């Protein structure tokens, strides 16, 4: 046998690396299925969501007008679902049953309704606005930052950027009796619940 052929067999090439990595991945998937019945050792957060990975890789932060934001309301299945909270926009596409067209919080999608996150007056149409005039400043600050943290730290949602909010010149909504979310005070400690 020639010297060249011997050298080829002795050297460690790219194909060997691919084989080893492939084998390790296969073994990892096998054991993960064996122990957790999932291929990700039970993890199902945003780091295995292709939408989130693409967003992080492309640094795809948005700066939307309110009109642009309105397209992300879950009606077009090709677009993600966004909610706005006092200028900050979050991707909540992971929960179409909550924020999609027939979800119980469908009316929060595709807009910034910061006001309703404070008042909880879901039956009053004029509460679905970013207009915070007339509300207690401390209550508003607390509730807004609490809901922003909820979306930002949620294992399946993420911050995508900002919406440019127009100044509101219409009449201030009539006061309504505020309703806080059940477990409201707990959700500050545990960001996936409210
Ligand atoms: C300021 C008042 C409130 C606000 C802003 C609010 C907002 C929300 C939001 C944004 C979600 C979705 C959370 C997620 O993405 O996982 C949610 C879920 C939920 N809310 Fe509220 N909520 C309020 C009050 C209430 C009240 C008073 C009730 C019931 C008496 C209620 C019952 C529920 C239930 C059952 C869910 C879970 C839905 C599910 O996971 O399918 N909320 N709420």
C-alpha cells in the first residue's frame, strides 16, 4: 500500500467530527426520550422556539406605529401575535388560545391597552387604550411595570421592541371599578402566573 493511502487512514477528518457529533446528539435524544419522553429533557421554553431563535440571531427588534402593531392581532396566521404595554411590545404567539381571535384576551392583541392592565375593566370598550389620564400614577406605574416583567420574564413570551404611541386628545374614559387579577400579588414573585 502507498504511503499516501496510509496517511489518509490515520488522519482525523471532518467526516469523523460529523460522525462523532451526530452520534452524541442521537445518544442525547435517545436518553432524553427515555427519561423524559421529550427530546429536550423536558424543556419547552422559548430557547427551543424557532421564532425566538431567529429573532435573537437577527436582532430583529421592531419600532412600530400603532397602525403597524394592529396587524399583529392573531387574525393573520402568518404573522406573530403582539401585545403592547405602555410602549413596550411583546411576542405572545405561543398562546393563540389566549390571545388569538377566539381567545379570552383577544382584545389585548395588536394594540397597546396599558389602561386595561391597570383597571381590569374588560367590559368597557374605551378602556382598551394606552391613555393613562385620570388614573392614580403610583397604581399605574406598579401595574405597568409588573405586567411588563410578566411578559418579559415569561418562559414562552419575549420583548420585541417598541410602539410609538400617539398623544390622546379624546375624552378621558369614565372611572370604573378596578379589578385586579387573581393571585395578582403572587405574580410579582412568580412571573409565569398572575
Ligand atoms: C387587571 C385585571 C386583569 C388583567 C389585566 C388580566 C390579564 C390577563 C392576561 C394578560 C392573561 C394571560 C396571561 C398569559 O399570557 O398567560 C390572563 C389570564 C387569565 N386571567 Fe386575567 N386579568 C385580569 C383579571 C382577571 C380576573 C378578575 C379574572 C377572573 C375572575 C381573570 C382570569 C384569568 C384566567 C382564568 C386566566 C388564565 C387563562 C388561560 O391560561 O387560559 N383575570 N389575565
